[in-house]
């Protein structure tokens, strides 16, 4: 029986993430936890995040979880959600500049006046709703998910990894941005699989069975 | 290829039961919010909005349970509105599994509440609901004001100014209802929708007046709405959400199918 720890450091509601994982992996033990020991012991780790990156990093520090997250990201199946992938990078320009965990090289930047390419009309920020993800490569977490499936996004900032070979999913919103990045045991997505109906549930099921 | 325009069915919930009637062929209990939400999810709804119309605050806890139940089974975004007045109300709904809360009267009573809620919980989960009514005479330039109490009480606040202000205070989205059109089946107030959508940088959901599938498409194409919300055309099984999406697609709108 696999155990999945969802890291709870006070950033938003994790109930949906837990419920979705329980739904797709009824045999797994799913814990929502800020306990260092639980996270270190878990077979798999989900690193979610909502709100601002400054609050996210501050709360991680306050709960004394920075090193635990880094360790998990380097050692076991690790799924970053929404703000999760952004926190893994070196630096975010949100909140006048915040250092991230530096697990993956790259920066986080804001959508700067995105425009519809055909009409030239201003696009709204946050980027909110269902957008397509073009899968790059055959990552096991995409198994069973059709190319260009739609997932649910809500964000104003996006990840720009230094190494584009880490990008396993691209999404277009005025510009092309990395909506999924992966390296070794890490898979991190800008969208919310727990709110993305069948495609999202499939991705979570794939994660629950992933053995990188 | 890009972001899809959203279709959002709205359910009025009173003491834990969906009211105003919902008719689906296979649904046994037309008042059960979980069953109805599941059905809308299967039909391809992009989000679901619950409006808690319970008058008594004693019954608010019931809404928390409804959200908990729905969120354990339906994996698309859920918004809850009605009676959200304090940071604690927001927190309880989010913890129950709502992704967004919609704030209306409390924002008018104290606009700072929107700023506080957005700072605490992130602007992605704060929707400001605006109920507006045209107040201009014919021949005058268009003007809309915010009304409360189901459109009965004027506030003197200009709707476009208010939308801009709520955007600046950290709202992540605007849910705009035309009180002139609500319940009429004559279509959205497209002029109002467009005026608000062009005034703000955040997404706008058009609401109030949908009677046909063309009204939904018009909301996007002419009203410049990012999402369209409707209640009765879906509840009474006049149209399924999938039919609505196919129709919008046929009119050149990008949708999730």
C-alpha cells in the first residue's frame, strides 16, 4: 500500500486534492500533513500551493519544512501543483521578488499584457479556466490522457524553466508557457488536476502508480 | 487554440436542498445538490455555482455540508455565494471544498472586506457579485447602478466604477447580474456586460436573462464575457450543457468539449 503525503503548510484548501487522490487511488493512504516525519516516511509527496509566493515561502519556513520539501523533491515521486512548481524554481518576480527553493533552475514571471493573437484583444489576468496542454514527450504521467486535453488553470504568474528540456507540457495564453515541468522523480503542473475532471483524475491516478 | 469560454450552471440552495426545481430524466431526487452537481459535471459543466438563499444564519452550516459532499465527488471548480460576510465564512467554505466564494452585499457594506479576503486567501478565490440595473433615461448615455435586496434597493453606486474598484481591491473575478434581465429569458444585458468586461482586467461572468442558446453565445461574442452563467435553461432540461457548448462552438467560440 502506497502512502501519499500532501504537504499542508497553511496555503489553501487541500481537501479537494486529498479527495481526488482518494477517489483515484482507494488503496493508497492519503495524509494531509505538516509533520516532518510523516512527509519523510511517505512513499509519495504532493506539494500544493495557492495564494502568493511570498506567503508560500514564509509559511514553509515557519513550519520548518524547506529542507523536507527539498529532500522529497530529490528522492521520491513528487507532484507539485499550481504554486508548487513555481516554488521549486530559483526565483519569482511576484511580490517584488522572492527566492524559491532552487530545486529546478528557472524563474517565475507575470503574464505581461497578454493579447489574443487573432483579434489583438487584451486577455484577462488571472488566466482562469480550462486551457489545453500540449504534451511534450511521453512522460508516464500523461498515460491515457489525450494530447491537447484541457485542464483547469487559475494563475497570474507562470514558470520559465532555464532548461526547456524539462518542459513536458506547453499551454498558450497570449504566449506559450510551461504548464508542466518534470525531472527525474519530479512532476510539477501549473494547473489543478484535482479540479480538471477526467483528465485531471487520470493524471493523479498515474501519479499514484508512478515508479520513476 | 487557447482558453475556453466557460459555461456555469447555477443552483439555488435553500436549507441544503436545490430549489426552483431541476428536472433531469434519470435523477430520482430533483432537490439533491450532490446528484444534480454530478449530472452537470457529466454533461461537461466547466464549473458549478451554488447560491445559498437560506435566510437564517442557523442553517448556514447545512451549506458547508453540501459543499463537503459535492466536493468529495465532483472534481471541477465550485463557487459558493450567499451570506458570505466574514473572513471566517470564507475560510469555512474553502475548507469545505469550495474553490471560490462570491461576495455581494458584504462588499457594499464594507469594501475593505474584499481586500482583506483576497489578501488572506488569494484573489483567485474571491469573486465579487454585482447586481446592476440600468438607470439612464432613453437618449441618455448608458449608466448602471448597483442594487441590493434582489434589485429593490438602490445604492447610488455606479456599476462600472464599482467593478473597477473591486478589481483594484483584489477580486479575482466578477459575477455580473443584470437585474433588469434576471428571470426574463430575454438575454443578457450585453451593453452592461461589455462595459464592465472592458473596464476590468479580470474575468467577467455574465448572468441574468438567458432563455436561448444564442443568448449564451451573444454574452461572449457581443458582451465580451469570459464565462456565462445560467440556471433555468439547464434546470428544466430545455438544453443540456453539451448542447449549449456545441452551439457556442458552432458560432466560433472556443469551448471545452
